[in-house]
C-alpha cells in the first residue's frame, strides 16, 4: 500500500481552513480518496503480473518453436530416407540387394530419430 495511506488517513486530513472538499480548500492538502490509492496499487500489481505472464509466454513460445524445428528436421530426414528407398524400389535391378539396402536406409533413419 502507498506510504501516505495509514490507519488514520482520510482525505483532507491536514486541512487548516476547515473545508469539506478540495473545491472549498485553499490549503496544499491531499484530498485523494483512499480508494484511489488502493486502485492504483492494484493496477500496479496487475501490470507487474501481466509483465511476468508475457515473459513466461515468450519463453513458452521459444520452447515451442524449438520443438517445431526439431520435428521438421526429423520429418525432412524421414522424407529423405523414404525417397532413397523409393529410388531403390523403382530403379533397382538386384531385388535381394536392393531390399537389404532399403532395410539399411530405414534402420539408419529410425536410429537417427531416437
């Protein structure tokens, strides 16, 4: 809470001219209602919380992009392995050797994905 607000605070407390509001007062006195100070403090706390949440959101967003990049890399590696297997399947002449090579390509691709 604001250091001005104490248990005995009330608007216009130090007024010397016995005015009932800031419109009547000629003194240099604080006529700000207690509620205004409380609302200002609440607004400050909410702004601080919002800043913290925005920072946390940015961290989560960065982590998500890193995961997406890793998944895209794995996808590209799997796609490349499938293209090699397809080339062997379509253009291959030695069926047994081609099948063995396809298995080797697939194993390497899957080992890299672990």
